[in-house]
């Protein structure tokens, strides 16, 4: 199960991801990111503070949009990853392809 909350604040869109991003739930994450891109949001922040687990399917969602973010000039920042989840991103080298910050304030400093 994954819960996605989208909040538009100031000059960015905040997507909050909670629970587990696995094969059955990652479609919701993918749809949320797709909608954000289609709605021409230039700054997208993803709060993963309450993301407990991410599978290869969940990671694939983020990977599948990297080119689109670059092509459309979208600033996409993930923050709040637990050490366990962050380690998975690091092992796969996604920390080199995506902007990952520890806190929301750190993420906001990237777009201000």
C-alpha cells in the first residue's frame, strides 16, 4: 500500500509518499509523477519521510522519468529517505542521477 498526497505550495508541487513502493503500488507513484509533469510543474519535490520500503518497481518509476525531467527543465528532488532506502538508491547509483536531499528545507534551498 502506498499513499500519495499532492500539495501545490508556492512555486513547487509536493508529492508525499508513504508506506511501501512495490510492484502493486508503484503505479500510483508513476501516475502522480506523470500528472505533475503533464501539468507543467517545474519544481517537483517528493517527500519520502514515511516511505518504509521500495522495490525495483518503485525505483523504476523514478528512473523512467529522469530523461523527461531533463528534457522539460524540471527540478525534481527527493527528500527524507530513511538510511535503508537511501542505501538502495546509492547502491544502484541513483544518487548520481537524481537530486536527493535529507530534509525539506534542504530540498527547498535547491529551488529558491
